[in-house]
C-alpha cells in the first residue's frame, strides 16, 4: 500500500479540522458516550490484557480501556492526528493513567510488532482508510493468534439524524455537494455490514460478523450547543467550506438546523437517536 494513500487524512487531522476537534473535545466525548460504552461492553477486555486502540483521537476510549484492563494490562492509542494525541497524553497524565500510551502514526502503513496485543479496538476510527483490506491486514498482524478485533462504526445516513439533518440544512441553503464515492473514507464508509465483514475476511480475519445497535447521542448543552457543534464539525461545516459560504449562510443554516433538531430536546440537553454497527472478528 502506498504511504501517500492517506495523505488527505493526514492533512485533515493535523490541520485546522484536527484543531477544531481538540477545541470541541468535551462536547465530542459527551456526544460519543453511547458509542464508548457500547464498545467497552462488546469488547469485554479482561484484566491484564494488552490492547491497541486505533483512531483513539483525544484518548477517551484509550483511557477507559486502560482502567478496564487494570495496572497489569496496557493500552496503546494510535492516531494520525498529533493535535489530538497531544491532548490525549495530557489527559492521561492529569488523570494518572499510567498504563495508557499513545503513538502518532498512520495505522495503514505502520508496522506494529507482530502478535504483540491481545485485542484491537476502535470507536469510529476505522472508516478513514483509503485501502481498508490492506490497512486491516496490517493492524491484524499486531494481534496474537486467536486475538480479536472489535470496533464500532456509523451505520447509514438515513439512520443517523445527527449527520443527516445538518447536511440537509446546509444543502437547503447552499445546494448539494459534488457527487462522490459513497465508500470513500469518511464517517459512513463502513455502513454496509456485509461489505465490511467481507473486507475483514479479505484482510485475513476469521469469524467476521457485524450487527446494528441503537445508541443515543447526548449533548448536555442543549440545542444551542448542538447547532454550534454541527456547524464546526461534520458535513455542514464541510459544505460551507466547499461552497465558500459566509457568516450569513452559517447563521441561516444554524437557524434551520435549530428547527430540525428541536424534536430531540430532552430534560437533560439534547438526545439524538443513532444507529451504529458493531463488528468483531478473530485472527487465527
């Protein structure tokens, strides 16, 4: 696999967009709590296990798994974004989590120590590879024989209003995005369970399976916080950039989105239903 295949992702996550994720870390951690809890449950990492957390971002999942495996275990978080890893390292130090370490690397071409971990996990971190079979084969080589990979991805756009509604509001104002490959690297690239279990098989995994789960996306800050976050990160912000939208466009999109998200307001902020895929497979 050409090391330049993921050049666009490296540029994205180490540039202004990566910095935006750092600035919004607390809100994003809250939003993804359901996905984190689901991954922890499905992975069921045992005390003393050695884990590899791919696409760990600002470290929420790495720190959670480090606590789960205890001081006899270890977790290495891997991410392509140095800004996010800087925050992850600072959080681990502040929270005194000594068995979590972080590696700045593009996991696709990286050569992990063969058979060095018991389990690979990922929360919304595996959908951004230009060549998923090659990347997963590389990651799988880090597993000991019999070791498992367990990861969570987004299901389809239609099942995820947190993605669909900001995009719809932006399209209503600015027009549709340029047509693209629906399987290209991005949040929804692993929406098709059959396709991804096939990719896992092609990457050398056995017993590959996937299933859809329902989770809530929760933002305690409520409607204003949700609209602000959606315009900073995600499809709406991308369309505004691509179309050269101005502050007036952003304000109009935010007002529209506020109406679209209003049905999801709850007593503790905003809760948007989401559908995610849980995949698991084993290396033999």
